[in-house]
């Protein structure tokens, strides 16, 4: 029987945490590239460019940004930005970004494997649901994903999704507490697809 749900609630400790996955990515040498990307996507509600510079400066102190995702400040919430060569890769990185905001994934072992499947009517619904399904799964079981494989298939005018995540259950005695993710939102949800790259932006309620 799973432990009570409140065991897995995470407190609001920070809104700017380093991200962790298995593949390191070199940080851009200046903050202008990030600011330009934010302007190009036309995010509503405004973005504090000084905050972007602060985030990059803090990350630069560690030398690298890990994984194909980043956290962008957005008013009182946070925006997840993930990217990859395919939709499957970008969706996996998006989910890992969410878990990486909740706890430091460095301390998560790959001792367990869990799976979710669902259907979606369209791509925006798919993006929302993949995060929401994993968030509900976390609050039900305490499971934190550190690695993930996602398979998306277009079927009958809709989409079928299968995700396999590797990680372990959150343990307050072992793992760090990041920021609680309260809900996923549709606000300014974006997907940009090119032949060799897919970018996704999602705002989460913290």
C-alpha cells in the first residue's frame, strides 16, 4: 500500500535549480541567446531578462547545463523548455525537466521501472497529459523518473502514448526537496517542430 500522499509533497524552496540528466550540454557563453529565444517565442506575461542573466550566471559557475532542457522564469510560475531531434526525445526531456525541478536527480537511483499509457486528441493535449499523468503518478506512488523512453503513435486521428520511466520512489531521508509542482497548465503551451529539432514550452504551477 502506498504511503500517504502528503509524504511526497515538496516544499517551495527555490525557483532556480540546476537540472540533471545523463547527457551534459555546454552552456551558451552569454545570456543574449536565451533572451532572444524567449522573445522569439512571444511568451505572454513577460520575462525578466535580468533573471535570465542571473540563472545563466549561476549555471555557468557549475560549468555546464545538463540535459536537453532548461527552466525559464515566468511571472509567479516557471516555464519548462525541452528540445531534441524527435518528438519522442523532446517529450522525455520535458518530463525529466519536471522531475528535476522537484528533486535533485543526481541522488535518484535507476532501481525501478514504471510505465504509463494514455491517449490524446491533439498534440497540445498530449503534451499536457504526459506531464499531468506523471505528476499524478508521483503523488500516488512517490515515483521519481530519472530516465525515460517515450513512444508516440498517431492513431485514428488522435495519439497513443507509451512512456517507460526509470528511477525510484522519493524518500525524504535520502533525497533533496526541490519545489512542489502543483499543476500543469495550458497557458502559452507551445510546440515548434522542424525537420531536425522539436522544441516544447510548458508553464507549470508551483
